[in-house]
C-alpha cells in the first residue's frame, strides 16, 4: 500500500506539471512478477519503470518496438551531499533556499539577456511581436525540454504518455496566460487573430499526435510528419500578415466584422509612463522576504512603452535597447529610466549594497559570458546572446529540477510542494510575465501557445526520431493509457479558456487571470482524482 501511494503521487506530479515527458503507471506487485516470469517486459524507448506491459494493439499490428540497452539505469541527477535522513532532519531547507535563488537567477538571465535578444531578432527579421513570441521565444525557452527528452530516450527507462503532453499544453495555455493577466500592470487587450491562428495549429497537431498514439507506437515517419508540421508552422508565420488580411477579407465578405471596435480600443501609453518588467517579480520576492520597502539601484529593469496595446501588428517594437543609453542611467523618483545595459557598479546605500551582494553570484557569470545586446557595441552579437542565455536557462532549470527532486524524496508533503515550485520556477512563466509587463500581451499569449506547439512537434518527436534512426528505423513505444480522458480534459479546458477570454472582451485583466488559474486548479484536481482512481473516466 505504501508503494502504491508513493507511485500514485509520482504519477500525479508528472501528469500535472509535465516538465518532462513521462508518466509512471501504477501496477500491482503480482502483475509485475507475472510479467517477469512470462518474459513480457515492456519495450519501447520510454519503457515504464514499473514494467507496464505493452498494449496488445502493437503486437496485433506486427510491430516490434525498440527499448534501451540492458544495463544499469542512468540517473539524471547527481548524488546529493545530504542523505534522506539528514534532509528529513532539517537540511532540506538548503534545497528550498537554493530553489528560491535559482528562481531569481532565471529572472535575471531571462530579463537581462534572453528577452532583449529576442527583441533584436524581432527587429532584424521585421516580424510582429506575436510572431516572435510564437516562434523565437517559444522555441528558445523550450530547449530544456528537448534536452530532457534526449536524455530520457537514450539513458533512462520511462515511457511517453498522452497525459504528459496534455498537461504541458494546459499549463502553458491556462496557467501561464492566467498569471500574465494577473501580474499585468495595466489592462491589456488581446487581438483575436494570433490566438485563433496558434490555437488552430495546436489543435491540428494534437489530433495528429492522438492518431499516432492509438497503436501504442510511433513510427519514424510519424515523428517526421510532426517535425515537418513545425516547419510548416514557421513558414506560415513568414506570410502571417498576408494570411491575416486574407482571412479578415473573407470574414468581411460573409459578415461585416470589426475586430477592434472604437469603444474597446485601449488607451495609448504615454512615453513618460514607465512600465516595470520582470524585475517586478524580483522586487516582490525580495520585498516579501525583507518585509520592508527598499528601492534598489538596478539597471535595465524598466522601459518606456509608446505603442498602442491593441494594435494588430507591431513589427518595429523595440524593447531591448534605448537609443540614448548614456543618458538614461540612474534613478528618478524611485524608478529606473530607460533600458541601460547590466552594470556591476557598487551602489551607495546599504540596502542597495545588500541587494547587490545577493544578486552578484547570479549576475557575475552572466555578465562575463553573455554579451549584453542593450549595449550598442554588443548589439551585433545578438545570436550569441540568444544561444548562451538559453544554455544558462538550461543550467538553472536543471539545478531547480534536481533540488526539487531531492526535496520530493524527503517527504510526500514536500513532493506536492515541488509541484508548485516547478510550476512557478519555469522559463515559460518568467518570460511571458516579462513581456506582458512590457505591454506586449499578444507576444505573451502567442509564446504560450507556441510552446505547446513546439512540445508536440519538436520536443516529443525529435528524441523518438533520433532513437528510431539509431535502431534500424524500429517504431518507438508510447503509452496511450488514458488517451480518451486526456483528450476530453484538453478540449474542455480550451473551450472554457476561450469562453473566459470572450467574456472578458479579450482584456487581460485580473478577472481573466483569476478565471484561467482557477481552470488550471480544476484541471489539477481532476488529474489527482483520476490518478488515485477516485473517479473513473467515462470514456473507454
């Protein structure tokens, strides 16, 4: 019973967060002994750690799936300095503090380097903010999931499930978008075209994934189709403006449609109004711990926005560098002027010095290794900044997952706490909140849906394709268990999210944020009830 409870909790954690692409299935010990004695061990590149048997459908079709080579299982995390007993005695607090600092480090690298590099790429390619968010930003911040998938395929022993893919999409579309709306400084307005475009592609690719999962095996050409689908998605973005005009002209012929009516048009943000970006999260974290208000002298944490928030396209929105870098340094009225490069200058006051020393271990390696594109001399190295900042995001994300895993091994209660930690300390959430607080809601929402598309068309099929190619084009085994319930939950969550957005008149306000977060909480609760078999899915 204790093993059953432990594995159920683990399955719940993976189903909800889906930071990796695995789901552990609950099986009785008698069933496992029977499988071992009969020689029917599970096969596939994601073999179940609890030896879940392969579905009969793959055998009936005559397919032979491939599995990792026999041998000791690869441990994706290094050994901890403290034993489980020592962590239970109180040393787990160091892991909790380390996770909090990794959260701060992720904010620093995303705000200071990753998002500015995306801004330069957006300007160089002359693309709108929603296109940049759906492609460049979504792909960049999803690299950790691709690396995790590669490690899982070639070195570990677990199986891809539909629940993981569904949970990843629900997290990005519902929870992250809801947090962006809740943490927005002002009421922002969404345009319908980016949302319609990205959700259409997401549903199309999700249907393909469901069809490929039905026989519990994914052929190499099926993985290739999914990856070709992402290429088609990127090509479509090249002609996004033309497609938008064509669709709107068709709708106008069928029925006069005014996408953004005058009484819904948002007010323009004056050039003198400064919107704080991601460091607002950092301020809130530090102020919450310090229990008092301090004005830290931190550069490049705010910018002046002078674009219509409800505008359909904004290909020249430059939010990464100021034209007058040397004139914008310093504080004025407790807020930072301009968007100056990262500075390691020693501050004056004690409060500022304390914040400086706190952030120095995270900022110094970044300042040394990553060119700051907000500096005119380093602007041409935007590609290097983009790639190196992604590497740092992978490092900080890996350490966060490592310490979260160690914390979960300490106690079951801390394992559930790790669910919340992993949901918050996620590059998707951090980068989306950054651009939302910069006044770019379409970029934030498109990046959320774009990350889900990237998960279906790259993070999932790429590792499986590489493994199949390295094993004689053999099909890779997956788990279709619970596919009906997962699909039903996803459709219901997406329909509910669309209803919430329409009810709020496409305004990213507190009401929309609360409704989307509540929907995600409902999804989590239903997932837990399914995992513990308290409720049974009606679709079989």
